[in-house]
C-alpha cells in the first residue's frame, strides 16, 4: 500500500487507498484497524470508545502532554499517578488502589521507549485500559 501511495501521491481520508490499507491491515493482523494521522488522534479515539465522558482516567507521570490532551478531548479528566522507578510505567499497585477506592474509572498504560512488560498485571485489575505502545512497534502482546 505504501508504494502505491508514494507512486501516485494520493493520501486521502477515507478514499480508495485508505480503505485498501484498512483491508490489508485487517487481513494481515486479523483485527479491526483505523489508520489515523498521529498518536494523539489514536489515543483520543480510543479514549472516546473506551471511557464514558467525565471518567477519571489514570496516566503515568512520565508521558507526553499529548496523552493528557487526548483524555481531555475525550471529555475525561486525567489523574496523574506515579511511575514504577524500575520500569518507568504507571505503578500497577498505586493504580490498583486508586481503582479499588473509586478514584479512577480507567487508565492509559504507556510503555516508555517500547519497553516490554507483563500486561497481565494491569489486566488483572479488570478496569478499562488503553495501551499506548507507540515506542514499541512491533511489540507483541
């Protein structure tokens, strides 16, 4: 798909090349894909699809400001939680406590620099999660 876009110079939103790209991604990875222009758009769309408006969404204190903007754009309130000093990721025990106490209704788990991590520790909390793995492509979950 990329060679086609480079050859004819057509990069359109929802045009035939865009739909061909979506079809190829779905075929290749067996998932539902929605190509977007940047990470902020991706996180905003994911937040709108995952969290109800006015949710308090946990984010790590080590992240890009765009993560906070995306949460706000989705109508939610970011709650900044500390990171684990060993991994740089949101501290899973602090996140669990905040969830159990009703202080947050969801979280964005950011993997800094694409570091591998055990996602099961976050999913055991059974809260709505979004993974920001922009630095980790093509990390396998």
